[in-house]
């Protein structure tokens, strides 16, 4: 684990500085990374994916558990330092790559089940989590440190202020909860916001068998006008009789529907309107 002094020394020795364009905030509190590793519940025989390891403080804590750790880092200036720091740990593998561009099925093909444990860069956290849920079923569980506001959206329940399209996406694929908070004081540089740990556990099967593309088209459209009633935000897409067939009051607002109700509405729409314009799949 790396202390604040050690992180600052490493940055100075190698002529590095946290990059704002990559959303870098390095954890400098050993107790915090040990806590994350403990909450992750990983150990010998487990395969852990870490995205954005930076200088490796959390990487070292994960290595302590005896798990295999694959750390993906995009910053080519940091990668040699990370490899040096983790060189004594044979179960740690460092890959220089952009997590937003990586071929994940190929990168994780050597083991069927992975756990994502990471301090994710704020600027890519939400789209990256959504992409991994959509396209990388090998990742069975995530424990990610993100901006508190983002964690609230990822884990939000219906009828809560943070509930939105991202919340429905997560609920479709997984169950989620806030596993803890992390103060700004444990980072270098210190962010202006509090962080939180979001625990996301993939379901054995999606929460609804409804057509996925059409479901999320409805969700995106409705939440694009979240304060309007569904009969208005989905006007021209969902006929009145579809709401009736789904057993959903068209005067409700999008944040009131859970993922099962979105599935029921989608099924009723597909039964009434079997095909949909191409733009609905975007």
C-alpha cells in the first residue's frame, strides 16, 4: 500500500502528475484500499480486474488477498512505475490499454468469471460500467469507487431522486447497493466531491425477458422528459391501449416504474407494434 508521502515521492521521481484529462485521483490511504479489498471479498483462486490502477495502491491491497489481478492502465507514463511497484507480486499482470476501447471478451477469455474492483476515473465511470454490463457477462460482480452522485444513480431505487435511465440499466442486469462512502481527503489530488463504493452483482438472467433494445429505447425516451407523465413523454410511441394492456397508468412518471414494469410495457408494445423504426435501436 502507498502512503501520501510515497505517492508524492513517486510522482516527483518520475516527473509525473495526476492527469485531469484521465480523471486521475490517486488513493493515498492504506486503510481505504485494504477496506475496499476486504469488501470485495476476493481471495486465492479469484480473478480480479482492476481498471485505472494508477500507481497501484489498490492493486497491492488486492494482491495481498492472494487473488489474480489484471490491472488495465491507459496512462503510458504511469505504466512503467506500476509495473515496477507490482513486480514482486507474480499474480499481478499490468496491461497498457484504454478500457473504453479494449476488446473485453478477448482480454478476459482465459477465465470464465471475473470480479471488477476499481477506483474508476470519474469521467468514464458510468458509461464504462454500462458497457461492461451490456457486453461482458464474464464480469460477475463489481465493487467500484466512483463519484457519490454517480453511485447514487447506479444504485437508485424507483421513486427516488437519483433514479433514472442508468438505474434501470443496472437493475436490468444486476442488483446494486451503496457499500460505503470514501472521503475526499484520501485522494491526491483531492477531488471536490465525496466518493462512494457501488457494489453491483450480475443476475443469472436479466430482470425481464422483454426485448432489450425496445425496452431501453422506451426508457431513454421517457427519462428524456422525466417530469412529464408517460402518456406525454411516450406520445407517438406507446398507444393508450398498450398502457392498458400492460396494466400501467399512463399518468405515472418514468421514475415510478421499476424494471419489471418497463418490461411489461415493452412486452405489451411489442404485441401491439411488432416492428419498430431503426432509430429505436440506437
